[in-house]
C-alpha cells in the first residue's frame, strides 16, 4: 500500500461523512463539498492503485530477468 492509496481512502471516507452530514442538516453546500471531496479521494486512491500495479509489474519483470 502506498501513500496515495491511504490518503485517497481517507479523503473518500471524509467526503462521504461530510456529504451525509450535509444531508442530515439540509445543507446542499455541505453535500456538494462532501461529494467533491469523496470524488477527489477516489481519484487519488485510483492513482495509488495504478502506481502499485506498475510497481508490482516492474518487480515481477525484474524477478523474471534475474531468473534468466
């Protein structure tokens, strides 16, 4: 797991919470901010996932070359 995955997941959860609090208090502004934060978190988490996939692929390739 890398920092983008962790930070992204945290932003996503914080955004969901903010969105739900906005719904509970009837604040469309807070709902919108929460949705934006949640989306930002999802993007950051996906960037982290992509980095991790590339890192794993590079590690696998390096292992293959070491075995050859």
